[in-house]
């Protein structure tokens, strides 16, 4: 169960992003109310001036930073990679997704594996970071992806609603990749060769 601060951070995030993107006056009023409620609660919890907190929140609206995601690499004894054929674009890719508010990257990658594969994993090592600029792959925002080498702790591999299929594959046999996931595998190959 989330604690109150985590809940407030999610409410604040929703409100600030809503205020940034909404063009509807009714929605703007609702998002301002959410932000005000979050400021009130922060004020009560941290014994800070409510007006100062509210003003700080308002000043942060519109400051859009890159989206941050995580991806994980697991290989089997034959050197094949655990991949999914994604349900959204029907291309092959690594397990991963976006980091949720109040999550660390390490928690996010473990959650993503559990959601998408039913596997509990441990992180062996962070391999590196992959960046995409706004416009790459027709996406409207820049993104940063933290790439991890992982190992399975427990569970039985099962696909989720996010996948058309899931299993171990030789990357050389894949023709249609999700965005830059083949480059992520190449980054892993360079890491494991060193």
C-alpha cells in the first residue's frame, strides 16, 4: 500500500502535467484544485507554509523533462535473449517500460518483468543508458532508458496482455525490432565482451 507522500506525488504529477497540456478551462480548474489539495496536505505533513508550497508547485508546471524507462536483458544457456513480440506494434523487443512516479529504476525493472513475464528477477548490473531525442521513432518527447543485465529468481514464464508472444530468441533471426531494442542488445554484447 502506498504511503500518503507517494500518493501526493502522483496527484501532484497528474495535476501538473494536466495543467501543462489541457486546453479545456473546466479541466484546468480541476487540475488546479488537485494541485491545491496536494499543497494543503504537504503543508500539513511537513509543517511548511501552504502558500509557499503552492507557489513552488505552480512554478514547476510546464517544466517537462525526458521520460525515463527501464529495459532488462536476460539470456539463456544457449545465448538466446528473452524477448516479447509486443502487442502495441507487433515488433520484437526487450522487457521493460516506464518508471512510475516514486519508483526507483531498480523497482521499476523488477515490476516490469513481473507484469510482463510473471518472473521475479534480480539485477546483476546496470549496463548503460540509451537516449532518444524527441522525434526519434515518431515519439513526441525525449526519453532515457536505463539498461540492466538481469537474472531470474523465480516464476514460470508467461506472456501478459502486453505481448503477442514471449520467449527466448536469437537476435539474428529477428527482422522487425521495436525501436532501438536491437541497439540495446548490441550494447549488452559490448558490455559482456569486456
